[in-house]
C-alpha cells in the first residue's frame, strides 16, 4: 500500500505544474491533499476524479482558502468530512475514508485521514485560533485511539500539521523558537500526541535522525528552496499496528508542485 500526502498550495496551481501527471506515475492507493484554495464550483472533472482514483473533499466556506481532500484507488466503505468542530469544520480541514477489507483473518479495518492544521504565522489572531484547534483536536485524537483499541481499526493521519517537532526538523531552529510552527507549546502538544496517546511518526520510525533530507516545506522568500532552508511539517502519523508495517519513505523534490514536497510512504499491508 502506498500513501502520498501533499499540501498543494492551491489545487489548480499544482495541477498546472504537473502534480496530477506525477500522481499518475506513482501507483498510490491513497493520495491526501491539503490547502485546496478552491470551492466545489471551482473543481473540474479532472480534479474531482480520474480513471484510477475518485476524490472526496472538504471545502472551506471562505473562498480561496484552506480545504482538504483525499483520492482513493479503491472506493471506501464510508467517508466523513469534518471532525464535528463548530469553529474549524467551516475551514475545510479534515476528510476521513474508511476501508474495510475481508481477508482470511476476517475484516481488516483501516482509515486514512487527510488533515490540514491551521497556521498561526500570519497574525496573533491566527495563532490563537491554532491553539484553539490544538486544544479541540487532542480529544479527537484520543477518541480515534479508543476506537482503534475497541474495534481494531488502524488509522493513518496524513497532512500538513504546521508544527516542526524537534530541532532536527528545521534548518534554523535557534532563530525560530519564538515563531509559529516551532513554539514550545506546539512542540509539547505534538510530544503528547506521541508519548501520551501512542500515535507514531511514521517517517521517523525509518529515519530517526535525518535532518536536511527530511524537510517538506520551504518558504517562498529568498532562496530557501535553493539552499534547502526547510521545515519538516508534513507527516503521516499512525496507530502502532499500521505504523510498524511501513517499509519505505521518500520525499519527492525533483519537481516543485507547491511550496511543499510530497511525502510518500509504502506499507507492507494491502489496502
């Protein structure tokens, strides 16, 4: 099973830069996309589905803003848009697809979620909103863990989490300690996701100490891309059972579809 995650910084812009032609060469089972910057009326037939994948989307109410989506090769048993947040579901940040596969061991349950967490870099007001999101999303992550333990369902949450967890996850960590995305409170929150709730940072299971090779986002200012002054803020975070089946990770940088690079992870499990 191959899962790809990409913040597109505008789905129409990424399409013009060849993202969908590249997707077609990857044989992915699920492709999670974020920051659509589009509403349903903006989505052409080619953006909604193709010969191999159908799409499900969560659009922001605000035009040209946010949005998340998920393309799947195999039709899911069910899909869920939003996580029942009065404030943040209006921003289009969450799509869940449930895949239930009947094999010799019984029904194997797997859910893949495309997630776009808020950024707080634009203003103190947005940083406040980000903190409210983190406070509200933690119980949801705990509920997914409880669901996994009760039903055996495995989860993979893919997307732009807008937090660099450790010092090795960004180039200039010393000068960014007071900036959104690397604030102590944000990093501590992500530590709780791993250490208290038991979620697994799948990339780090295979590459525990890589630095510059791990970056997935570069500012459009200056020569950040050319000089690889990046951040690792795109993750596939999973329940332990499916995380243990990760066999290969890659970050694709040969082409630029947005200010983020696609994160590719292969799993031994079938979809």
